[in-house]
C-alpha cells in the first residue's frame, strides 16, 4: 500500500490479511487485516477506510447457495477503481490491482490511495457501523459496486458514499445472479502509534438480493444479459442537490463543500456544528464559535468582558456605551474594568444600580452650609440673607450695607461696608491682621481642585499623562487601559503582554506550536522531516540513529524554539544564547554550533544572524543588518557535542 492522504505522503506499507470462518453458523467469515509503517500523520485518518479492503472481503467471502464470491469470477486477477466521497465534500480515490495467487496460495494485491479525508476522523470517538454493499454485473468481465456507509463521529452521523468498478477477464455468458449483497458487520479499527500499525476486524457475509436474481435495480435496465445504466443524467434533468451533483452509474450523488454535510432526510447541505458535536480543536480555556462551514476559537471571557476583534484576548465591555447597563434615567453610568457603576449628579445620592437618585437636603447637614438661612432645592441649595445684607460671591456668606454721607450738592452716596464674612459656625473666615486681609480656605479632596470657591474634578490624563497606553478620566480619579492582548500591571499604569499560549492554554493543530507574539499569538507550523517522528511535546521531532551513533544508540533530536524580538535591534547585538544539554540535563561544554541556512519570511536570503562559540555555548547575534521588523526568520542550527573521548559525538 502506497499513497497520499490530505497531501501527506507515506512510504510503502505492508498489508497482511487472514480470513477465517466465523464462530456464528450464519455463513459469514472474519477478516483480520493489518497495515504496517503507517505514520501518525495519516494513521488515525484511515480508521474509517473500510473500503480499502473491499477486494479482499469480496474475493474471499463464503459462498452461499447461488451467491458467488469474487474469486469464482476473477480467480484473483482483476483491477478495481474505487471512489470514496464524504458528506463534507472530501474525495478519496483508491486503485487496487490483484495479481493472482503465489505458490503458497497467498493473494497478491497492490493498493494506491490518493485524496482527502475529513480531519475530524482522527477523533478517538469514531465508531464504525455495519452496512450493505451491492455488487452488480454490468458486462462481460465487469462489475459495478456501491454502498452508503453511516458511521458515528462523536455521536454525530458521518455519511460516506463509495462505488467500485471492477474489470477482469470474464466469460461471454453471465455467471450467477445479477445483483448480490455483501453484508459487513462488527467492524472495528485501531491505530497503534507505538507500532505504527493499523488493524481492522470485519465480519462479512454474502446474499442474493431478494427479487434481483434476474432483474436490475432502479436506475438500470436489463440489456439482454447484463444490467446497463439508463441513459439519463439526473443532475441535468432534475437538479436534485442543493450544492454539487455528481452523475454516477444508475443514479447520482450529492456532495457538499467543506464544513457542510448532506442532510439525512434530503439532498441539501447543512452546516456542521463542530462546537456542539465536539469536532473542534479549541482548548478548554477557549470558546468555540460555530460559523457557516467552519468554526473559530476565541478567548473565553468572564462577566463584563468580551473577546477582542482578533479573538485572542479579552477586552472590557463598555456597558454605558452599548446600552446594556441598568442605570435609571436620573443616574449617570460610569464604565469600569469588567463592570460599571451608576452614580448620581452632585446633590443627589445613589440607592444602587436600578434605583433612582435621591435628592440630598444639604440644609440638614452639619455644619450648615449657609451663614444665615438655607433653602433646599432639587440637587442643590440656596443661601438667603436677612434684609439690609447681600449674598457674597461665595454663595454662602452675607455682608451688610451702610448709609453714606450727604455732599454739598445734595447727593447721597450708598457705600458698602467692609464685609465681615461669617462661616456656618459663626466664626469669621476673613479677618484683618496687620493691615492685610487673610482668607482661610478648606482644602479639596485628592483628585479635585478649588475653582471659584468650589471643588472641581482634576483631569489627570491631560495634566500628567500617567498611563503607558490609554488614560480614561473618572470623577476624582482616573484609570489606565491596555490594548487587546495586554493586561494592566499591579501598579495600575503599565501594560504587560498576555502570554495566551500559557495563560489560555492554547492548543494548536497537528504539527503546530503556539507562538506568543506582542498582543496576540500565532499557531506556527512545525513539521517533522520525512525520516523523523513527532515527539511527545510540541515542536519536537526525533529519529533513531543508524550511522556514527554514540554508545547507547541515542536518538537524533530536532526542536523548534520560538522567540519574539523587539524592533530596532542594532547590528552585532546579542539576542539569544544557545546551550546543549545531555538527556540527563548535564551541560555539554564540548559543543559546536553551526548555522545551516537562514532565510526570512519574505524569501530573501541574507545574513540577518550570526553565531559565535563561547565556552561550549553559542551567542547568536544580529550581524550586517538589523532583523526586519514584523517578519519571521528561520534559523536552522546544528549542535554537535563531543565527550572527552574524541571518538564519541
């Protein structure tokens, strides 16, 4: 067996199959098959490919009555072309070439597969269900076979339609019934990542389709001896499918684009909800959001927060702006990080969220705000003065008037007396001392300043710019905000990048590694070379050593290391230190490092980095020109460690 699945090529895989009679006395037999050397990138995807073994169970199934197996027709020499179409639109093609029996009676079979399989089939929750496969004679030395298989994938149905065309050197006359049924049951498949093997167990039995021994099924007509397809294109005549229609022998099949599946009650495509069916790859700290034909993973945010535009972090919900707050019309909504508050205008007091503001009767407070008489008004108060006095500019104190002298021309001038300001406690707050006037003022709380005799809020954001990123002024204070992907430090002013890979436990796809970036993260491809196997941790590959190996036969290790560098690094500046350690964690002093190649993301080669040895460690420095900003650069490096014995490396 050779081929390619989902553009992942694997080498030659040996196939061994044995057939034995079933313990049940129902004319069935048991097929046990094993495929070796199946890499982990392909093995879990092939567990649903029962039809790969179709030539084996068709050739070897026990004959019952008039029903005849494939060997009685072909004598083990035939060519079979198969097509497997999944309800999500993927198509896999298989070519089988049976070359007869060897001297020991073993059927020789070559198989080539090529195409695509839904990645969700790699789930360990796949359950294979039994199905019937029809085999019909369509001409001299020709068979046509088809089946519709419904398997369970995480509790949800997965439909697979399969058809085979078999060609062999046949006799002129028809042999056996026109239509036969192969019943497959008790199907089980297991992939072993340690032995790189895929095992199948299938029970098969052969039957003659009731009423079709000498007649043809719907979509076919009896052409003297064999069944022939009716000459009509159902796709062109009726347009029975909602998306793609494929005309096949004796009928048609509907297919859907990726992320959709055929409805079980009609030929229409319906969206696959990967989130509810557990087919997504989101981490438990992430939230799966279903979209048409796909899904996305976004940060799972707490109350008062929502996912950012990129979905990689959380940002505060401004309930005051989007209208989701519960403040009453008399209240003022004030947004806070992760919530909001309902405050009241000056002169009112709050009863809490959802309750109206109550007027404060300042006249009942102690000390009284007015020097003489106080009158409460909604949201404020007014100070009144006795007759013959007037209210001063502070709005609280009163001053009297005096009658001026009469001049020779008979003019009377009314002049103001020098005011005596009286506080609410009856003590003067403006007094004469040493011929000068002195005013004693009460200080305002922190976050306020005195203006025209009143305390007003200070806009700290405009005065001092205290925040690293964004400053938002509040009544009597301020708070700092960070951009998406950053969090506020305990000092309340500086921002720190959120390591989504660690804090959110991001799980990237197969052959990928989470790379934390400034303000977000990326899932980086970390493929293993063809001769390497995937290790137990992300970004690790290994293969056994076959030549020039040290004592103990240590494996060759390949590791991906990801590093975010700030922009503006000058030339000849150390950026990272490389060290080699043994499997037991001992630093290897006798180690040399060599850069194999380097190429930036733009594909333009250049000496972005250099390397220099220092006491068994390598300092990698930027040379010639600074690293390009907002670019990725790969730096493959080989470390070779030697022991005290020059012959060992």
